[in-house]
């Protein structure tokens, strides 16, 4: 068996690590010049989004021998709407860095992989199919999968973000639900350290949003963030992404091709983070190729999780600022603590089923 992995992102590298553990021959083909060759941004691993797993870092290490070091644990989540705010405390998850940064998850995995990585690769899928027995498609976007007519696009989003300098608490993450600067979307601040953080707005590319001026939305958010943190944050770097596709593959495996990461559908529509599913799809693809299970069965819970997340997204998009105020106010009591510190139960799964008839 000869396995080719298209892409040296989270799913491709986690797949390679797992295949190496089982002694399989693997070659990674990466179109860029290095692992993590993309803009730097902060991401989170929220425990509430990974139920029944409560500590995903421990889970990856003890169950799959995949070792990652997050930037910080999350002990407080600040939530703001137009007129309300609340703080939720507890063991809520982890923050981490992505992209061209020494401590990004991609760089960490890249240092663990022993397999050959061919950078600046221009190999096509068809070429790899001729030279290898199996191909793991982990390119980080849906382009190849859509060419194979094996992908359902649900929406696309626009993101604008920046690295800022200031004074931050690394274990505190902040999120905003406010249609004034993130229409039908959200905004957040994720610290890199006590002196640096990532701020982002993200919203869907619906017709009613296309006419909006992203620079004006950004300026509103930036001023709001500076006001809430009571400091003038200095922007040192930035990025902007338009029409970023969110969707899910129709079939996780076609013949001897397995789709992982964003090629599978790892971006969870509700809050837009996808690294947990990206890592698991890479691991599950390797387990399939190692004779330890069927990829289609292993990924069934992930696919259901995507569908549940999509329902939550549709519900959120129907909310105006008044409803966001009510939501944030409700989360300020025991409900918020129970939701975010619910142990092994999956409260968002229940909420998605309750919302399903209305979206």
C-alpha cells in the first residue's frame, strides 16, 4: 500500500502521524512552501462543541498519540450583545495559534511527522491516483471535492481580522453577537499572549450583506472592542478572506480516495471553527487505511455534528439584536454555567433538535 496525502494541514498531518504509527508508507504533497503557510490567527477548542470529550488535548494524546500544546486554557468567556454582557467561567477549553507562527498547531504537527513532505508541489489528484494506491484529500478547501461533484455547499462567509497589541488575559476569550458590525455573524477576540491578541469579524455572504462596506463594519467593531477592553489596541497585522465556503462532502470516501478536513466538511457552521473535526478526520482516515475501521462509520458522528451545527447557525441568523440581548441575559445565570460545564452531555445537540422545526 502506498498512500499519498494532498495537503500538510491539520488533517493531512494527523493522518500521516497515525499512518506512521502503523508502519504504513506515506508521502505528503503540499502546494505551499511550508506547513502552516497562511495568515496567523487565533482559534479555540471549546469543550461544549466537542462533547462527549471534555478535554480534547488529553483525548488526542492518550487515545491517538497526537500531541499538541495549546496557547492557554480558557477559564472565562465574555459574551457581549448590543446592550447586554455576561461572563461564563469554568474549564471551557483551549486557545491555540494557526498559520505562520512557530507555535501554531500546523508547525507542532509538522515537527512530529517523519514522512517525506514535498513542498511547492504541483502534483494533481489524477497524477497521484496513478502513482499511489490511496489518496487522502486534505487540501484545506472544497475546490477538488466540488470538481468531483461530491460536496454540498451550505454558505460562504467573509472574514476580516487583525493581530493587535495591548494588555490581555490569555485565559479569557471574548465574543460579540451584534448585527451592527457582524450581520448574521459574530466577532471575537482570542489572546495569543498577555500582550498580543487576534480580533475577527465573520459574517455570511448573503445578498443583503453583499452591499455592506466591510471597512465600516470593521471600524465599528474595532472601536467597540477597544471600548469594552478600555484600551487602544494597536494593529500590527491583518487579513481578509471573502467567499470562504462552508459545506460537507456527500461521501467521505470514493473508491480509494478519502476526504478529510475541509474536504470532508470540518468547519462547523455555528461558530466557524473546524480544527477538532479536521484532526479527527485525518486520524480516522488513517485508521481505515490501517484496517481499524471503516471511514464512513467512523465519521458518522462528525457528519451529524455538522448538521446539528448548521441548524444552530440558521437559528442564530434569524436573531436580531433584541433577541441577542435576551440570549446573553439568559446565559448570565445558572443556564450558562450548566450549558458550558455540562460534563459529557451535549447540550447543543439537544438545542439543535429543538430548533430544527423552525429553521
